[in-house]
């Protein structure tokens, strides 16, 4: 197989606040400088605005540093201003299994020449919200994309329960190209190619402060968990971590041929 026949995708896990955004920008700049820029860059950005939601200014920051698609989750609509631009921004995704009249979109198709790569954003239901079944919505959307000439489909599955994520990966093996988990902000070490050619990881991890509690200041979290007192969570300070995966897809078959876990620490 010739390397020119491979489509190269970088997916970065939940970006938390300004520290996470700065680390993402630095990392993408280093790839460009090394001549190692992927064909497609996808970032889960639902926590990018101080941990909760997304703003137009932050969207522009991501676009300027080369990000092609921003996926979301349960915090997608935490910043009210997103309602001003999400309908006009097809590359910004919210979970596709939200109610049908929810603003925004749950899918995006990226075109590289005649190769069409689909991205689906879904949210889990276990320990989360009573949304439509991510399994049945995935069935519908993948069939629709395939009928429209999409050769490969990746799912960002924003879910709490490990079992639900594993189940979706196995359920879609042979029909989707990748199922990549987000939401827990803790990277798992189970990246692999399933028998049907699907790239899988239970959680891509966090891009943000590494010494906080999933990106948040630990003292405030202690106040909540130890003293059972209310407080407003703030982004942690100190060193950061960048987490995600990079996988390659055979353009002819639409199957994943490799997946590499990315875990990089910084003193930003």
C-alpha cells in the first residue's frame, strides 16, 4: 500500500480553557514547521471557553491554527453567543442525537479531492441525558452518508460510560472508520484497530491543565467533594497536557490501517 493512498487524521480530545487552546496551537504549529501536518484536524471544543462552551473568538483561534472541524458534547450550548453563529458554521458540531429542532448540525463531510470523509458527533445516554439512541442514529447517518458517496466515517462519541463507548465501537466495526471517545478528560490506553477496520479508543483525553481535576482547579473541587460546599469551578494553572489520537485511513476501502495515541506534556 502506498503512503499517498492514506488519509491522515488528527483528533484531539476535550480542550479545556485557554491553557488547552495554547497547547493545541503550539502543537499544531510544531507539526506545520516539521512538514507533518495531517490532512484533517478535528478538535473537541465544548470546554474551550473557560471550561464551558465555545465563543466566536475561540472558533476563529482554532481556524487560524489549522483546525478543520470542532466537535461538541453536553457543554456545547453553555455560552449563549453560540446561537448567533452555529447554524452558519457547518464545521461546528453538536451531538446528532439531540432533538431534531436543536440549532446546529451533528455531521460534517470533509472533502479532499474526490475522497469524502464524514464526521458524526454523538452523545451517550448512560449517566447522561435521555437523548435518542446513539446506536440507531449512527445507523441512519452512516447509511445516509454512504449513499451520498462518503467513503469513511468517524464518530466522536461524547459519553460517560466505558461500556457504552466500547459497545458503539464494536457495533459500528466494519461500517465506520473510527469511534473515538470523549467527555471523561482521562485518556485511555486501549487504542486499537478492530477486526473490521475501525480505529477505536475509549477516551482521547484532555488538552488542558494537567495538575487540576479534569482541567479544573483542585482546591475548588476539594471544596465541593470534601466539604460538600458549593463553589464556582475555575481553570487550573500550571503545566498542561495535550491528548488525542492520529489515525490513517485507506482511501480505497475507507478502513483504518493504523492508530497512534498522542500524549504530550508541556510547561505552558
